[in-house]
C-alpha cells in the first residue's frame, strides 16, 4: 500500500522535502501552503518530472487540509525563515501562530500521523505541536540534530580530506547557539577526532557548526538554508516509513532523561515505524552535562514566553 506524507509549507524547505521524498519513492506527497497556487504549481511541476526521473508516486498541492487526511507523516515547515542579523528565536511569536494552526488542522485530519517539525525556533515549535495536537511524545519529533550533525561532519571531512560518510558525530542540545557538539564521541571510521587533528582546529570546526545556519543566511540574505534541512528531514521520514530504526539525534520531549524535564531537546533516538522508539541516555562528562543544561535553559526561556501567550 502507498504511504502518504503531508508537507505543510511549500517554500524552500517544504518543496525540497517533497521533491526528495518523491525521488526516493517513499510516499505519495500532499503539499500544503496558504498562498494560492504555489503548492498546486510546485507539486504539478514535480509530478511532471516523474516520467524523466522514473518515480511512481503521486504529488498534489492544496490550500486546505481535506486532501491530507490519513497521512502517515506530517512534516511542518510552514513559517517565516530568518533574515541576516536575526536569530532563530526572533521568529518565535510569528511562527507560533503558524505552527499552531497548521498542527490543529493536520492533527484533526490525520489523528494517527507522526509529526516532524522543521519550523524555527525548532524546540519551541515542537512544544507547540505537542501541546496543540495532544499526540504522545513518540509522535512529535523535531528535525535539528541530523542537520547540525551533518554540518559538523561536512566541516570535519573537508578539513581532513576524508569521505563525508566516514565521519560520525553527535550534536546534542537545542537548535541554536547553545547546541552541544560532542567532540569526545566524534570519529572518522572509529578513529577519535582528537587523534586526527589539534584542539584549535576542533574548536574552530565546533564554532562553525554552531554558526552553520547563520553562515548560510549571510550568503542568501533573503532566507535560510534549505537543501541540507530538506535532506535531513527526509532521512527521518525514510527511517520511520521503512522502519529502518536509525539512531539519529532528534528533538524529543524529555521527561527526566539527561536531568531535563518537559522540554524538547536534541538527543540520540531510534526512529522506526512507531516514531521515537527509544531515547538513548549517553553517559556525559561534567562539562558536557553543564553545556546541555545551559542549552535546555535557552529552550525553556522561549517555551515560557509561549506558555504566557497561550494562557
Ligand atoms: N500554513 C501553511 N503554510 C504557511 C503558513 C500557514 N499558516 N504560513 C506561512 N506558510 C508558508 C509560506 O507561504 C511559505 O511558502 O510557509 C512557507 C515557508 O517557506 P519559505 O519562506 O521559503 O521558508 P523556508 O526556507 O522553507 O523555511 C521554513 O523552516 O528551516 C525553517 O527557519 C526556517 O522556520 C523556517 C521554516
């Protein structure tokens, strides 16, 4: 049976996500946007590349939610992207309204779906979706860690002139300036990073990873990154739909894990057919625990603002 994925927001991240899902023949795709014509036009354009690319999935675009009914996965990318000089947190209130309304409607039409959040500020938008949908925490997941990790892996591979695939890294924490790249657990085909380069180089790569999103915004000027965010989202979609059980860093709602209570923070999880099937609690050193706590504090500040607004 064909699987169905709804992608809300037919902008840069959403359209690229839809295109990659189709290219991998993972599912039929419904693209939703508030702007009339955009999801219809983009999805038809993608559909017309099917005979050339050779994929047999269907793509439709809509401004409503009826067509999204009974989706297996709903990816939420709707919202505003960053402009130069803006932090992800500057998007908080505007994107809260967007994600709230998108979640309400999507959850009503697909009560059994798994939600993947992409809209920033990510961890606060995950909280919004969890609260509004009433779904269990296994079915509300944020895409951030896969992207942050991909950026770290890219910079390491380029620095060391090795294959991108050979670099394994772990980035924990919120999707912001306080993210926590775990250098101790980063390696190239099992060789610890610390044996391959000096501390000053590692520090530089860690900082570039933290600033990875801003680096792209600075180049683009009118928006933020979308190719790597879309690729990262599709890795999560694929792991769920194919029940691959990949272990990936994702934003999940912690209930005491890592000493963090009732907040979405990026940690390693196993993604399978049920969504988040397991949360891995990696043993951390003191400084790593402190960095993660600081990152969680930054997420908490944003959620407190939203809690006040929701009252
Ligand atoms: N419902 C559906 N779509 C909406 C809504 C809504 N309520 N509000 C806005 N949109 C749509 C816009 O019309 C636009 O097409 O969301 C789309 C966003 O696309 P872009 O502006 O191209 O932004 P994009 O780069 O895709 O980023 C989207 O993902 O990575 C994050 O920080 C980024 O929060 C941003 C989000």
